[in-house]
C-alpha cells in the first residue's frame, strides 16, 4: 500500500470515493467478458474535472500509474488494471452530466461518464439525433467511446466517434486541464489535439468531457433484407445503394449463412425471411420526407438490383416493428455465438473492394489448416469491417480448441488482413489484447511516431501503461 | 551558400530540379497576394517520395530548414521562405500523379502535387464526386489542402479536408517514409497520425500522397436565394433547412447588403435577384433523384420559411446556368473587394447559434471605434464561418487606413471572437500571419501540448520553422 497517496486521493475526491477494500474493487478489476482479472491499488471516483486533475497530479507525484475506466464494456482489456496491485483505477462514472445542448449549433456537451444511451436520449428529447450506436450503448460511456474511437452500426453515414466529436476537455498527464470544448465546425488554429486524444485509449490523458455533433432526427427509417448470390454481388449492391440513396443509406450489414443458422438454432422465435440466401444483406435507409418516399426509394433500389442480378430475393420491412426485428436478428449473432460455445473473435477491416477476395482466401486457408472449423462471418460491409469469427469444429472441446489453435487462427486471419492492406482492429481498439500483434504488424515508422508522441506527452509513462504501445 | 548541401540535393533529385538562380527562385519566394517576399537558398523539385525523403535527410544533415510548397495559393504566408536566404523550398508540384482510383471502395490515391481540380476531374471521369471545393481549386494542390486542412463551400455536408482523407504518405523529419495510405474507413490500431499531420502546415513532416474519400455524384444540384430580415432569421432558416433537407443541404452561404452592393457596383452585369434583402442566403440542395424532386424539396422549404417569417422573399434557380450565376455572385465578393481597394480580411468562426450576437456586438464595437468603417460580411453560415472583412471608410486612403488601423481592427474582431468561444482561423490556417495572435490567444495548455509534439517529432526544428508555433 501507499498510504500517502491514499491520503492525497482522499483529499482530492473525498473518502467516500476512494475505494480500497477488495470487495469494493472487484467490479473494476475485471472486464465484463471476464477475460482479464487485474488487481488495483485503489479505485477513485472523481466528481468533477478539477478532481480528476487533482487525482492525476497526486498519482504523478507518487509515481503511480492510472487506468481510466468508463462503463467497462471494452473488448480488448484496455480499461482494467494489471495484476500487480499498484495501479489506480480512475472511474469517470460519476461525471455523467449533460452540460449543454445547443440546438441551433447542433451540438451537445456531455461529461465523460455519461452513458451513450443518455446522450442519445438527451438529443432525442429535443427532436435531434446523436447517431453513435452500438450493442453496449445501455452501459458504455461516451468517454470510453471516444477513448477507443468506437464504431458501430451508423458509421457508413455518420462516421466513427472521432468524426462525431467537435471538441474535448482533457486532463493532461501533468494534471493540467485542456479546455478544448469548442462547438466549432471549422478551427484551423494548430494541431488536431482532439483527434489525437480520441482513440488513444487513455494513454495520453484523461478525457473528461466532449462537445458532440447532433443531427436532425430523420423523418423515417426503413429496413430491408436482400439475398445476394456472392460477396462480389453484395459489394455491387453496396455501390448501387450508395449511388441511388446517397446519404440516405445509413446501414449496410452482411451476414453469412452460418451466422444466421446459429441465430435460428439458438433463438428459434426470431424471423428468418430469406432462409436460402448465400449472403444476407441488411440495408437501412433514413431521412426521406415520409414512409412512402422511403419505401419507393428502397423498392426502386432492390428492383434495379434484382434486374442486375446482384440480388436474388429481398423483403422490405412493413412496419417499424419489422424493421426492429430485422436488426434484432443481426444483433443476435454474437449472443448466438456465445450460446454455441467459446469462439475466437476478430474485428478486421480491409478496403471494401477487397472484401470478396479477402474472405475467399482466408476461408480457404483456415479450411486447409483447420478442417471442420466453422466461420461466423458478419459485419459492417459498408465500412469494410467484418467480425470474422471462428467457432470450433462440431464435437470438439471449444476451450481446448481455443487454447491450442487461437494463435494459429489469428496468424492466418491477420496475415491475410495485412496482405490486403487492412487493419487488425477496425473498431474495438488495441488495449491489452492486440498489443503484441500491433508491435509485430504495424509499420515501424508509425510505431516510432506513436512512441515519440507518447514520450513527449507522458514522459513518466503513468497514463494507462501497457496499452496501445 | 552551402555547396555541400547543393551537391547532395543534386544527387537526390537531379541538377534540373535544384534551382539556385535568383530568376528561377522568385516565383517560389513570394505568395500570390504578394504579402510575403522571402529569399530561398534553393528550390528542390523532387519527383518521387524517395526523392523527398533524400532531400529531407540531406537538409537534416546540413542543419538547413525546409519549407514545403504546393500551389502557393495560401493566404497566411505558410509556404514561402523567410528572408534569410538559408531555407530550402521543397516544391511538390512534380508529384502530381493519380496513383489509383478504387470505385467500389470509393477512394482515390493521389500525390501531394496533384491540383485539386485534377482530383475532382479524375473522380468525375468515373461518375464520382470529390467534394472539396474552394476558390483556388484550379491551382492549389491537394498536399497544400491537407497541410492546411482546407475548408471551402461544401463543408456543411462533407466536412473539411481532414474529414475527406482516409490515409496519408508522409516523409518524417528523420527522412523516413510513413506509408499510411490506407483506404480503410475504420482502423483503430493506434494514434491518429493522419489527423495530426493534416493541418500541421508542414511543421511535422511532408505529406507526399493521400487516399481520399469519394462520393456518388449527386443526381441533381439546385440553388436558391432567400432574403432574411435578420441574422437570427438566417440561423432559423438554417435549422429548418437542415431538418427538412438533411444531408441534401450542401451549401448555406450568407451575404450582407454591402458585400452585394460591392459586387453590383464593380460587376454590374451580374444578377441581383433580391436587391432589398437585409441578409441574403444562398442555399444549395444536392442529391435528389431528379430535378422535380429537388425543386419540390427547396420550394417546400422556402414556403415553410416564408410562413414562419424567417424569409421575406426567395428565388429558386430555373436552370443549371442560373444556379451557377448565383454562386458566381457569391464568389465575386472577394474580387469586388479587391476592386474597391485594400482591405482587412478575417476568417473567423463561432458556434452557429452565436453568430447573430457576435456580429451585432462586433459591428457596434467597430462602428464606435472607427466611424465610417465599411463591413463586408459574408461566408459559410452553415459552418459558423464568416469572412468578416473590413473596407476603409469612403474617401480615406486605404493603404494608410490599413497601416494605422489594422492592429486595432484585428484586436476588436478577435476579442469578440474569443468572447464567443470562436476561432481566429477557421479555414485558412496560421502560417506566418496569425502566429503572434495564436501565441497570445490560444489556450496555454493547448500550446504546450503542441510544442511537446513538435519537439518530439522534429527535435531539430527544421520543418517549416516559424509557422503555427
């Protein structure tokens, strides 16, 4: 223990918000998937930016490192302490205020601990849209979304978290507060600090608040499902959809047959409108003036796609409930995977045009080296981002399969990603999980630049060490 | 002179591309507005990324600083050498190739010296759109656009240059090549180096190529002009237009009466459809399926705006030629200003919601301190970005007015910008022009972070020194 530091932290945030008892810490020491079990020196829960700054200064003084944590919903182990019991977890959960909403400027300013859904709700209450949307939105926090540059299902139209943020408030490793909460859409007075902190996973400073872009709430949203004879055809459908619907195309998800078989087998009550599809595409169109116009747009697109042969069959949702049901099928794939048993997840991207060849080559390589392997392949085709997941062969011990084969599976998948100029982490970040892989695969020049920046901003190396770099 | 360096540069790029004779240098030593006259040691014109890297290494070896230059169309003196005759100008103009266009991925990869219009044309030839658009597009280069994070007229829908770029190739201050030419829409494997180099005005490295986003070419584009009784009403019209047209709203420019009077007086052949407008708004809608739909959308919007009182009168262009003519009026304002005489330019932004109060207060302060001053106020209201320019009082010597009053005018304008949380450089950058102002007005914490990054990446301080920081 380090009593002097605990005293200092208590002075900074109050005794009620410095947790040291093992039973109070455990919820902060492990991730929700229970892949990482760490041990914290303490958990501090500051209630204001000034308190965060005081905590950072106290830790810097004591030479103790900090692990910022939001909703603890990450998938790469970036928000839990290591197992040495010497790190302080800095929970932002108490800083959950919506500080301001400026409807004419289409911006909202929120604190880092604000749950994503609360941001969406605050916008909705004013008839506006905050489009960031992902599975964990009921519990993840906007600070975590920004620290990891979260993606999700609306990236095609609205971009990643970085694209949705106009300004930040950050506590620097020196414990200074950078007030960059501009609501400006244009500001060329110096380096893009905002963009640099976003996606840096807490390794350069602590994001305490953000000013985010809002959008008019679309008048309608309509969903359709299309069966494509091949991935090439799905890419063709994407091009056609983009040229006909333009910014109205807000979702374009692809699912292979096995991913939908898993959903059908574990959640038999869910609909399966196109059971014979080779590849199933979910399309979402938003923003038309009324439902008739939206329907005409989607039906026109699908008619043209049927004519051109890139679609075999299609259904357009008849109601909002049906639209939701189609999305629900897509979102149930990870749950169905969990029901099926342990599996190996990937979060990769390649250029959209390379997706068909990437999948063909990687499927073939995996089938060759690991016969019987089952591929759950689905994701955001519109962003070139696939969750190319691997389920153990039928009848094998999944835990044993993971233990013995995960490195080989990853090597095959990532070798192919690299061959197609892709990314081994499209939207989940690096964290602890992909640290070694990144050192091995990222351009050495890029790694050098990143290290130079890290050393310059955090020379003591106390901000979430062992992550990203 | 430094003959050893000249020998080294000649070895790197060939004798034909190392210019040392005063008559060869002069075009590179001054900016097009003739505000800055520098003196170069030499101009080098590399033809490849490897040659750029060799030039950077040679200069680093010799301890000589480098000034990257593209089309030399900047407005802040960021691309011309200082007057010491010891800097090497690195012209990227020979690196003008379109390296690749990937229609399915909606990306184009171009070299830094590619003229913006050539990028637009290459996209257009494939039925696609590269939306970055600004007055200098016929001569500015994409490298310069990225180095300064250029804005322009399509930011409302498509964002600034940074938002339009997916990947970069950069020669670092150490003369290494970072190949970050990813065409990926999602890549969370580390810090946002792309965003950092964009807008850094050549102070962190030399951008040699970029992979840019393309978009489907909109089926139609239609323009309208509206007369608003006040700036508050213009902001109200903007909100209405965003909610009704959504992403279809691609332009929203505002012009005060004096700016249009100047155009009418210097270019009497141009149309002036709403001569009595208090504020004139130019709206552009793009992307509807056909012209009838576009017209119905714009007319519906303007009808609703007339009903709500935020618009007094409006005209919708009857043809593409008329749309162009309306834009031409808007684009003629800077030329009309030049005809009228020397003037003081600003490129400021504040939150859109603060624009009316900012203009009211700044107008009043200027009128109070400098009676007779004439305000040419126009710009991209949709981005909160005004070109709030100042013309000398009638009958005064404009040169004398500038010499004696420019500092006072700038102080009043920038004090008000700061009071409203705005930016003193919305889209033009810092360069030499706003260096002192930035030191004075930017947050000290932000300046410290910027200096830490600059020192880390360019410890010798040889990359475009004296700019930005």
